[in-house]
C-alpha cells in the first residue's frame, strides 16, 4: 500500500515555500554579484554583506535578502 504524506500539498506553508524559492549557495550569490566567493566570506566576517544563514555547516542566502541588501547599497546619488 503506498504511503501518503500527512501534509496537504495545498497548505499555506507549502505555498509560502514555493514563493520563496530555493536558497542560494555562496558561489551562486558571488556569480550574481560579480565578486569572488572569498569576498562574501569577508563581508560575513565584517558583518557588512547580505544576510546569510547557516544550514548545518553550510552557508545559504535567501535571494530576496540579497536583492534587498543590493538595493540598500545604491542609496546614495552619484550625480552630485
């Protein structure tokens, strides 16, 4: 007899997870930002980079938080 999942596939948690998208690795974020992976680790150490989360022993980024951080970096006007 096939086992069925106790959770419904239409639950709000499942829908929210689908909207968030996957977590990004440091290599993916580095490629997106055009910086070396080592720079992301330095930013994490200094507390100045995008918000990072530890999943076990691995670092992961949420794409939304990377975009929010990137937008915050461009808050000043260069056309002065």
